[in-house]
C-alpha cells in the first residue's frame, strides 16, 4: 500500500498538450476514479503514473519517494487495461503467475500465490483453461489476477469494464468494490461510466482538455459542481443548462430571468455589478417539480419509463430542450405541456467564465 502524488506533472506530444501541469494527492488505500470526455488526458495521466510514458515536466511520488526516473516494474505499480492482453497459449494459472515467473520466484511460491489470487477472483475452477475458452468477464478477471499477483502497492485500471455487456459490468463493479476492500491497495480507475464513478470512488477527479477541473467526493461533485464542465460530467441524465439573465441580487440570493419569461430564485451570491449580465442556470432532472404555476414549461417530445423512474424530454419555445424526472406512475401524453418549478437551493448558477457562483445556505 502506498500514497501517490504528482507535482507539476505535464505531458506534451509535439505541440499538443495532453496534460497541463497537474498536482494531485492520492491517499494510501484510496479508490480514485478519473472521469472526463474522450481525449481529456485520462489515459495519459494513468500512463505517466505507471511509468509507461515519460513526462515533459514534473514528478511522480509513491509513498513520498520520487519514482519519476524508475521503470514501470520498479514502481510497484500494476495496470489493468480495457483489452485483456492475455497470452493465448498459456493457461489461466500460467497467465496469472506470469509476473512471478518473470521475477524468478520459486515454483512452489508461484503455485500458492496463483491459488490464492484465483480464489479471490472466483477463478479456481478455471485454472487449466486457455483464455479463448473463457467469457469476457472471466478474461478480465484473469487480467486483474495477473495485475494483483505481485501485491502491487498501487493498481491502475484504464476502463477495465468497457468491453463487457451491461449486466457483467454491474457484477464486476461490485467485485471491484470488494477487491478494493480486501486488498486495501491504492487504486486509480479511469472510466466513462457514471455509475462506476459514483459507486466506486472515494473521490472523483473530473478532467477536461488536459486539466483537472475538480476533485472531490462523489456526492460533493454532484451537489456542488465548481464549474459548468463538472456539472456536465457528473450525473445521468445530465444537468439541464439554460441561458439566463441576472435580474436582481440581494442578501438572500439572486433572481434570474428565464429565456421564455418568468423568474427563478437561486441561492447563489452574484456580485451586484453583474446584474443585467448573462449566466447559465443548471437544474438536475430529478430537481424539477411538476407545478402548474411553475416558471418552466415544455411540451413532451419523448417519455422514457425506466421502472422506478420516468424521464420526460421537453421541447421549449426558445429551442433549449429540458429533461425532467417524473414520478413513475405519472401519466403523460406526447405534446402535452407540463410546467415545473425548482427550489432556490437546487438551482445552480454559473458565470460567463464557467465557474459556479458561491452558494448561499438556506
Ligand atoms: P479516451 O477516453 O478517449 O481514452 P483520454 O481522456 O484517455 O481519452 P488520452 O488518451 O490521455 O485521452 O489523450 C489525451 C490527448 O493526447 C488526446 O488529444 C490524444 O489525441 C493525445 N495523445 C495521446 N497519446 C498520444 C500520442 N502517443 N501521440 C500524440 N498524441 C497523443
């Protein structure tokens, strides 16, 4: 087990910046999940941590020791990739034991350790099979086994479940949570999947354009996104974003004018000098409340019933569509106009530079 830190870590490919200078501290035993749109630098960060990529600037520290010049093998880090990269001609046992064989560990020790890891990952009955005789989920478990067989201090995972079907992803997600508890290893996990990020992470790192936008506990990022980009990255379906005008500000909050007319109170502190300016209002689908007198209105264009939840996609006169969560038993018809309101505390307000205005407590 080990803490992990990067200081001023940056990576350029020619003129293109994959990672701007970045500082990050990951605690011993922490499960850190990295999210962000395609090309934002997630894999680059992971590869720099692993030592698979040489940084343009900055340092990588493991347990306080500078490992920037060390090879991947010398860092005590293991990595699991999206593609399993198993050796097809080796059995499951030989694949898992491969790193120990390379390290020239005694045969008895290898056999004992492989048996232990196989038991942990529910692979004991499959040890003699070749990878082609395994399902996708079983193959990924073998590649995880191979990664943890040497007891790495740090385990890095780059979209390990993205090649699997939905049901298997959920099952392996639960296994990752258990594995983390049992191993106690520091884990850094890259994913596109909201549910994986929200359920597995101790903290989430949101990246965008080669920069860290915000780091925090999942619920903190969900409740208090510091920027528009974080608001867009966390939560599914995504937060609704609407262009608004700052109408008035006072000691209790801010009133914004909505695009189609009507006002909404927001518990945010906006500098009085910005009255009359534009901003972006954010409301999560689950925070719209059906209300015949509410300031938001839209005609139902699509209605999705997902069992316990339903989502209405609403077209609006100004062209900005809204998604609102409705009670599962609510009956709606296509084209029906529904009005909504939202509480000041559940409305988010972002300035023209994309930063959230400070919140006011109720
Ligand atoms: P995805 O989610 O699609 O895997 P990512 O967030 O992991 O994306 P990276 O793979 O880290 O993104 O890439 C970040 C940026 O660096 C991208 O613009 C990518 O094109 C660029 N990049 C990555 N590797 C190289 C390379 N070897 N040579 C040149 N550019 C690269």
